[in-house]
C-alpha cells in the first residue's frame, strides 16, 4: 500500500536538480529527515533510487564480464598467463562479492547476467588473445560456484 502525500515541492528544490545536483541531494535528504516529506522532490527521488538499482546491476554485469573474459584467457591461452590476469580475476571476484554482500538480492541476477554477458566476454577474450572466437565454448563453461570461488582456476 503506497502512502499518499500532498506534494508542495518548493521550486528551489526542483531547480537544484538541474543546476546543483549535490545541493538537490542534500536538501531532499534534509527534508526527508525532518519529516517534511511533502516538500521533497519525491518523483525525482524515486527515479534516482531506481537508477541506483540499475547502476548496481550494471556494475555486477561489468564485473562478471571481466571475470569470465579473463578466465577464458587464463584457460585457453595458458602460455600467456600473467600476474595481471590473476589480479584482474581476483579483483573481479572481490568486487562481485562486495556487491553481493551489500545487496544480497543481486544474487538472483547472477545466472541471467552470466548468460547475457558471456557473448561479450567471449568476444573480448578472442579479441585480446588473437585467438579465433570459435576457440571458446558457445556457452559459459563455468558454474556460478566456480566463478565466485577464489580458489578456482580453470586448466
């Protein structure tokens, strides 16, 4: 059940959104904290919150793409393994773990994101190794448990 508030947003608060985003944030936070909800820019606050959620999902997707790409390079171009690849793999895993700890509901997005980001990761692995894309499996060869396991290194 959504609460209904009579909106009397002050023009100054609305104007801050376009002219001084930081001030818009601070002013709206103060309005909400002091119980002056009806004066807050609720529509834009809701939009910003939704965008924050999308941003978190995009960050997770980016880390998954990097992780899978580097695991593919690690596995299929083993003669070029480097500390840089190892670091990138561990950093991606750590970033994914951090996101999942902060937002556990993102865990539900892991499998669909691996499926949707795998073609890009495969392309990047081929592009960065100069190996034909056909070298790499059509579908992600790694289980979610393996992707998140700091001790997993495909051979």
